[in-house]
C-alpha cells in the first residue's frame, strides 16, 4: 500500500457526513477519517447509519484509517465520568468493527508532561489500560496522539505513558504540527524513537506569530486569522494555523523518514485554517491533497 493520503472530516465540518464522504472521494483522497462528533460520526449514530456509511465508503473505494474520537481525558475526572468515557469508547469500537477500521484515537488527557505529576500519569495509564482491554475484545488498537497540553505532548512523555499502560494494542499518532507548537523535534529522530509504536500520522501546518506582529496588529491573538495562545514549557506563545506548505512545519524530513522505515499506512490531512466563505472547505481540502500528494510522490 505504501503511504496514502486521507482527509480528516473536520475540514468539511459544515457538511453532512454523507456529503463529506462524497467530496473526499471527488478530490482524490484514498482515506476518510471521520470526526467522531456532530454533525459527523457522533456517538448517537445507529448501527444502521454506520452500515450505510460503510456502503457509501465502499462505493467510493475509500478506507477508514482511524476513528478520530474525543473520548478519554481521564485526569481530573470523577470515577463515574471516567466510566462514561469507557462506555462512549465502546460504542466507537462497535463502529470501528462495522467500518472495518483497525485504529481508534483515544485521548489520555493532560496536563502536559512538564506540569504532570506521577499521580497524573498513573491515573491516565490505569484508565487507559481498561480502555485498551475493552478495545482488545474488538481486535482494535487505540492510538495516543502527540498533542499539545496532553501527557503525550512530547515523544518522551508519550514513551513514559506507553510504558505505564503496557498494552500491545496501544500505539501512537505522529503529528508534526502539534510537535512544532511545543518545540519538539518532528523529523527522522522522532520516527526512529517511536519505532513500531508509530501506527498513524496526522499532518498540518502552523506558524509562530511574532510578538512584534501581535502588538502591531492588536488584540490578544494579534489579529492573525485563527490565531491561538498556547502555554508551553518555554513560555506563552501565539500561533496560527496555515495550509500545508505555507507555514513553518517542514514535513519533507518526516516523509523521508516514514519511507525509510517502510511505513505502510495513511497520512491524514487535518488543516484547521479559518473558513470564512462558502466553498473554503473544499478549496482547503483540495490544497492539502495536492501538497500531500507531492510529499508522497517525493518518497514513494
């Protein structure tokens, strides 16, 4: 299969689930990664609706590389709240079976490693073990995304968490854009360190908004479209999402490293730039597909 492009349906979040599938295929993607919340694949979908989704995907010859759920985030929750997250996850595990999908994203929660205590890691790992054991009964692998503000914000934090969970059916989603935000190396070294635990890849571009630009433009986020403030281990910074190739995240070394390790799976585009006009979503999804295809062609 080699490396193939997929689209995170969040890019088409203002479309119906069915229309998002159709557009993903029309643009040329090989994979469709559902956003597991409304209006797309939310937990209240019926099995008949999910079966119909599988038929629609088959009609378009689209695979589902991963279910992007928002379940988990156990630290700071009560026991009943954590139990509710496990139950919600199980519904998505049922969906994964119907959609012939091997991977389900499941959030360990925060805080970031530089803020976390040993108790935070233990709490997240204990509940994640329960989640992984439940997923094993469906023959599904849970994926921890490398993500700002989570215990898995860095490679080392992710490695610590994986060791504490100690389950064979738990892997990692590599996300260079998220890693850029916290000053984490996201090229060949990160791929080598994650090794066989790297099971899936998310791709997006980001850009640092300089203090001078923020002051000149005015406003808390500097007036930059989509800009957001992020507390990192090195201080408070402002970033803005960009389309692939227009920000500061150089994905070429990542793709070369993936090819060198014979990565055989999908890379999912999940651009989050603002969408102000009708049709912006399709233009963004098309741009990301073109950029992903160029990166893939470079290494395949």
